[in-house]
């Protein structure tokens, strides 16, 4: 086998790597510690897509940290969108996640796959004008270099590559009947500059619903352009993106400095002791009756009250 230079998507960033696996392409990771390798037909590889390869490789990120990861190929993937036929066939509506009458595994422009938790399915559809979808995957927020402190992502994020300069995407979330947004992305706010990677809202995204197999499911539709916000890379004839519908995260409880924690640790038992003491004393009319009784109490040992 010879050495093949490839591009990979790891932790939301693009990086060049070399593989000792001729004719393979490294695609988006299914997890922070996994990289998916796909057979690339465009470079003339004629290997059957049912090929299975497990290899340990070193991925060097933009920050020059090397991670040992295990890469796995499982197929076949008839339409080349990065999702195995078996996964697409298991999508709702008998493997026709967008309800267009054609199995998703046969359409390069449609991909259906489980969310990162493996609970609900997500279907991605790119409108006519783009050749199709590539390297489609779902990723969890926690797999990315930085977590969003303001929003949570109940369906994870959809990561994909588009071999075109403009693309309109419709994402169908089978686990929800409606969504209110926003649609958030993680990536460079200055396309092509990984140092500017952060969470941001794709403000042009619109939300709606669609009927799939008789059920109403939520949708998000947005347009991406090569080299513009929403694309991770500079203008290069393709679009690389990852995003998903977000919901407001619960507020964070700020951590206290050590001195404050010590003071609080002392105040809590003191407060409890005072509370018990006060709880033993009557209030209002009961306090007055208690005071009178105390005033009339005979010296200890006489065992009776004054009349």
C-alpha cells in the first residue's frame, strides 16, 4: 500500500493527514475518539463499498496535539453520502425519511441516520443544484472542542460536506413534532481560520413541519454558501458545516471561591443551631404565657406553681 494524502474532519476542524491506506478518505468522526474512513470513488478506487477496514491512526489537530484513534469502515454505502445502507434502511417510513417515495440509501441528495444518542432519526436533504451529500454524520455537542454554555442540542449536530458553492438544506427531525429554534453551528466565524471557531446562530434558518409516513415531524431549512458564514473553509468549491436545533440551557450555578465556601460551611451549622433555639421559644400570646409561667415558677425542687 502507498501513502495517500487526505483531508479529515476531526473535532470540527479540517486537517491534512497521511494514511497508510491507499484509496481511502477520512471523513467526519462519529465521536471525539473515532474517525470514519470512506472509500473514495472519485480518485479511481474500484473497491467494493462493503469493504471493512479497522486501522489505528494518529490524527494531528490544528493545535498539534496527536491523538490515537481507531477508524472503522462498515458498508455498503450505495449512494456515497457517508451513511451505511443498513442505517438508512432503518429510518422511519421504511427507510424513506423524507417521504419522497424513494429509499434514502439510493439517493445521494438524501441521508437518514440516528442522532448521537441513537434514539431518534435525522434526515438531511439537499435541494437540486448540488451534486449530493458527502460525509454525513451526527455529532454530540460534547464531542466538539468547546461546549455551548448557552444552548443544549437535544438531537446533536449534523456534520456534512457539500461539493457545491451554494446549497439549500432541509433537516428533518423525526423525534420532534415542532421546533422553535434557533439553529446553531460550531465552526470558524471567519471561514478558513480555525482560530475563530465558536458557537453562533444561523439566523437565516427557518423552522416548519412535514408529514412523513402519516406523522408530523419538525424541519429546519437553511442555505449555505461556499466561503461564507456557515462554511468552515475558505472559498474552495465545497461547503463544510455542522449544526443543529438548539434549546436554552439551564442557568449555570457560579462556583464560589475557597474562602466563600469556608464561610458558608461555618454559617450553615450556626444557622441551624439558631433555628433550633428559636424554635424552642413560643411566639405571640404563647410567649407571654410562657413568661408568666416562668415568673410564677417556684424555686427548683418545690414541684408546684403559684396560684
